[in-house]
């Protein structure tokens, strides 16, 4: 339904870059974790745990339902822009996904302090390929089961999924490159977790306190 308008809107090369990035950023910058926790009666999620607005920190409120809702909402705020721009080509769609990822990490509404981006990363995979999403799930679950480190599971999955997309999904090389860029940024955002993993002080899944 929107395809003719979208084609016209993106006819200019620089608009084909700026528009998906901007729309993706605005979608990604919606702080669902903060909003759901606040309106769900769990308070300001920025005042507990790591202080970020992602589902993992919302879970620290003890409200599993709010954490699950945050996970789904954060994933969809990336999936929807990618789906919207998909008819314009994978390059344009992936720019929208990248914009959503950056928007989640650096939301303009919260002084550019957001989450770490794993749920948004998953949302991009959901829109791009079910095979890539399945690969991420297997890698995350396998690493988490072996080590009981959620952060390590996320790092392993994000590190290997771009390679999977590059090797296993024909015609998705550009998507693999954008995912690789997201992976590098994700590692930077997880630098504190990496430091704790190296020192043996990272909290394991299910650990108390």
C-alpha cells in the first residue's frame, strides 16, 4: 500500500539514507523499559541495578511481566522500521534497523543514555531472517546454559550471527555488514560486563543479590 509513496520519497540518494536512519532512530529511541516500569508501578528503572532501560534491568524490579513486555516492545521497535522499508531494498531496510539500534542506545529523550541494544538487535534479526534469529537463539541459549552468564551469551551470539548471515544467507552480505557494525558497538556498550567477565566478578544467571 505504501510502496509507490515510499519509492518516490526515497528516489533521492541522500534521502534514501537519511529517512530510514531517522525513522529508525525515532522508533528505537522510545524508552519502553522506562515507560512500562513507570506506568506498571515499578518506579524509575534508571534508579536500580545498572541504571539502563533494557529488559534485563527491568527484570531487577522483580516484575517478570514488565520485563517480558519490555523485551517484546524493544524488539518490535526495531522490527517494524525494517519491515516498513523492506520493499525499498535490504540496504534501506538495514539502515532503518541500524537507526533503531542507535536510537535505543542513545535516545534523545533521555540525554542519550539508553540500553545496551541486545533486544533491538534481536528485533532486527526477526525482520531480516528467521534463520538468523534461530541461530542467535541457539548460540545464546547454548552459551547461557554452559556458562550461566547472560552477558557472555549475548556477546557470543552477536559476534557469530553476522558470520552466519554472511555465509549462509545468499544476497544478505550488506545485512551481515550492518549486523557486524552493530556487534562492534554492542561490545563497546558491554565493556563493563567484559571487564567483570575477565575478572570473574560478573553476576551469573540466577545468582542472588
